[in-house]
C-alpha cells in the first residue's frame, strides 16, 4: 500500500529525521534566553531561519528530482517521503524562527505563503494516498487510452449480441456506446449526470429477468462497460482535482522562493530591526 511504501519508507526513516529536526528546534527554543523577546533576529532566530531557508530550497528541488528519471540521487519515492515529512517539520522550524512575532510586513507575508504551500501540500498528499495509480498515469494497470480501446471492444460485442433483437434494445446499446465519459469541463469534478450506459444496464436487467439468455449476455457486457466507464471517470475526476492543486501549489512554491529571497535581502541590507550590515561590519543587534 502507498502508506507502507512512501510514508513509512525505510521504517519511517524520514519521519524520524523530521521529528528530530522539529524536536531539536523546540528544545533549543525553550532553552534559549535571548536578551530581548524571542524573535527572528536573535542568534537562535537566525540559526532557525537558516535551517528553514535550506529546507525550503531543498523541498523545492523535489520538483526537479521528480522529473529527472536518470538521476542517481536516491529514488523518487525516497525524495517524496522526505518531502512530506521534512515539509511538515519546516512548519515547526519556521514558526519558532519568527518567535511568534507577526505583523503587516514582508516577513509575515513570506511565513503566511509558506503555511499555505504546506497546507496545499498536505491536500496533495491526501489525494496521492487515496489514488496511488494517478501518480504513474495508470488506471488499474492500463493507460487511459487502453481503457478507451476496451470500451470500443465492449461496444462492438454489444452490437453483435443485439443485432437480432428489437429496435428498443438496439437504441439502448447505441445510446450506451455514445454516452460521454464526462459532460463538459466541469463534469470531471463530479458525477456524470444522466448516463446512458447506466440506463441500458437497468433496462436490460429488467428484461433479462424474464429468462432471455441473449439479453442476459448483453446485460453482462453492459455491466462490464459500466465498470470500465466508472474507472475512467474516477481517474479523470481525481486528475482534475490534482491539476487544480498543481495550479496553486507550484506557483505558490515559486512565489515562496521569491519571498524568501526578498526576506533575506531585507533582513541583511534594509531591516535595522534585525541584523545590521554596512559592508564592513556584521553584528547581531536589535538596532
């Protein structure tokens, strides 16, 4: 199962690493005795900030590793497991870095965007866990195109079975063959609405109960078609929601990198409330 192959990879190796990072940060924060209130400009605040920044950059690199199939730097599964757990530890590290000092400024904006990225990542992981086949682009071990070919074969078989039957049954079979997989763009996110294959299945079931073997055979084929169609619809529905997630998660991640860079530049060169840097001296100070 996915939970056993990703989240618990290597005996929860990356969960343990993430827990260690978060726990060490928490112990350091509790044991710290800053000259002023805890905030991002203390020695510990900067140490946690550096760790958090490195974590953010490393987490962003997962997207590049995921698409680099020839890379020898670990497996994609290993990177994903580390991405999940270390991403959660980042929430602890970054929050402690702030010292819980928030305001209407660039620094708080960067923190807020980071939280949104992490939350959206949790949603993405949830989708992944419930639909592991989506990650490999397969449905039940076959591509979506292969499922379409199987539908066409079932339609040909249905037409052959009903060629000597009445026009009502032939119309049911033809309507079933022409029923759309989804109704429009937004149909991917919900149910199919009125499904002609479902109508055919119910009608043939009622007729087949009267003892007509040929109709029962046709009914069995349509039941297979309905199951096949449902698998395709489930795949497209999950993919649609995943595409929506990527539309938010990826741009927000890029925006986070930009905000992180701006945050660092502002701290080092402009924000006197943190560290002073005049080109020749470097001192820890409140200003």
